[in-house]
């Protein structure tokens, strides 16, 4: 008899994808709910397959690097980022997947089995792995045995709390050390949100966080009970909700300002000349955060207490990419650094999206890399360190950055225009009221969108007009 030819698991997965694409549509509500449930079970199984492949890849990488005499402390460096790229996620998320996969496969067989059978989701499995990661291997396995058959319908947070309880019971001294370490990692971060908002997050010890929130709550309740809910900086005296008052108090107490609107800050705001001078609805772009409506950007510029520093930014006329700059120095000068931040917006590693912390050479100086515009990348600290690992390389072109990993896979990040373009040819759904341009505006034809050749006095005059209005 002829032996069966082994089929690659990758080929098998591709065949499964083809079959799923041909899946017939549901014909009833009952069938729809059943299909949704079965799909969720399949997603959990796929998560288990990913975890297994991740753990196997880690073992293979360590073995392969051991044969190459790579020092033990350098084996597996950057592997988490490779996992993140393959999953179209950030390096930080990839490292978490790598850590959790190893725990699930080695020490948490019951949790892994529940995931593979669709009894829990990946989020549940990771909650278990995260809460036992600091325990000894023996204690991790004990907690896993306690969970067998008890997952039920618990949510990830409830399940994590249960696991944390068992972990602290098994190793009380370790739990105290862990709490002390967590307190040392207190920090404040900001990340963008939708509609021109942002999340300002403080990671604090529990009692401090609860106390700070309670203080805001008490003061807001007092103002609401007195009927004093209007904003002192709002001439319309529009009443504020309790949550709005708490948010304003939070900003005022942090900054020491009399009102939340008077906070000084440096914001890189990129705006087309058409939106500044006329009725162009092209949104402005806040570097590192994203778009805001043109009218909101004008309102920011018109605020009487805002200090505005003007800087003309020139772009290539057709593709709207920033023009080249270069330097003979090894360290990037302030001008190039600022331009790189405007161009890349966030960390330029594919799928990362973290804030830019370092400007570094794509091709290292030690390998002949020049301190030029085309050899500069804005990266977070982790990704900048990551590209120095064995068999990693970056390549930058005029409008892209590509990352090559040790397995030979290449991931490409396109450089977007400094302001996104609309190539559909369709007008916006809503047009802003047409504003009369200033008399000193340059003649038609001398200014194109994204290429501001207007002089600083003209822009200054326009901002003064917005404030006067």
C-alpha cells in the first residue's frame, strides 16, 4: 500500500478557509443564533491552535539558535514581535501572546482544553495565564486543576478574580511582593479616542485611585445640589452633568488652572490652507492622535488664551508626502526629528501604533547609514530596540517602511500623506459655510492643498480674524 502524503497544516488551514468562504447563508433566526454559537466555538479552537503553534515556534527557535551558538540570554529575542506581526498586532501584544501560550501549553492543560473545546474564549484563557504567571510551576498546575469543570459562564474579569484568589492563597508572600512591584509601576498615560477626545489614564494603588475619584465625586455632588453646574468659561452658562463637572475638576486640579479650557499644551496640528482660509471640509490632523473636524481646529486657534506657534510644512505636490531633509551629523537635528514625527505620526512598525519615542536610523550608522530624511524612522522604544536583534532588518523607501523578521517574512507599512486624501471625486456630504477669504490671500494658483506657501503674517492675520469672530 502506498503511504499517504503528509499535508502541511498551513495548506489544510487554507482549505478550511476556502470551505468557510463557501458557507451557505442562514435561513432562519434559530439557525443564525446556532451558527453564531458554533462560529464562536471555532474561534476558540483557532485561538488554541495559534497558542500551540506559538509555543512550538518558541521551542524551535531556541533549539535552532542553540545550534548556532547564540548566547542563552539572547535566544528568542524579538520572537514576541514576530508573533505580533503574524497576528497583525503590536509587538507588545505579540509578547503577551508568546508568554501566555507557553503557560497554557506547559502548565495549564485544563484551561487549554477548555479553550480548544470552545468552553471559554481566548480572553478567559489569558486571564488565567496572567494571574498565575508569577506562581511556581507546581502552584500554577494546582490552580489549573482547581478550575477543571468550573469555568461555567464566568466572564474574564470574574474568572481572573477567582484565579487571583487561589494564587494569593497558595503564595501569600509572593502576592505581597507582587503588589509592591505593581505599586512601583504606577504611571500616567494618554491615548487617542474618537471624536477629538483622549483617554488620560492613571495607574495607581487601589486606595489612592478610589480616594481621588471619591473626592471628585463629592465636589461634583455639592455643586449639583447647589445648582451651580454652569461652566465659568462658557458664556452661554450651559448646565453640566455630574460626569462633566468631575472631568473639568480633574483637569483644573491637575493643572492649577481656574478653568479646564485654559490648560496650556503643545499640540502639533496639521491643517490644509483651504480649511484654514476657506470652506474646505478637509479635517485637520493632530499628530499622534488622529483627525479632528476643520471647524474644531479653527475653534482651537480662535481660543483667546491659546498660544499659537506657526511652522510652514512643505510637501511633495502630487503625493502630498513631506519633502526630504538630511544632515551630516550622526544625531538627527531638531528639524528632521520634528518632520519625522509629523510624517510617521505613530511608531512606524506595522501594527504597533504606539507613540513615537525615538528617532533612529533605518540602516545603522555602523553599516554606513546616513543621517538623512529617507533613513529616519519614528519608533517607540521597544520597536527601536527590537530591530537590533539577530536577523531583523528595516528598509525604508520614499513612501514605505518594511520590516524583515528572522523567518524571512516581510511586513510593509505604507507612509500615509500628512493629511489623508479623498480620491473618490465625490463632494463631502455636508459643506461648511463659505467664509470670505482675507484680502491679502495670495492669488489663485499659488497655493495648493497640503502645500502651504502662505507667509506667516497672512496666517497670523487669519487666526486674529477667527478670534475676532
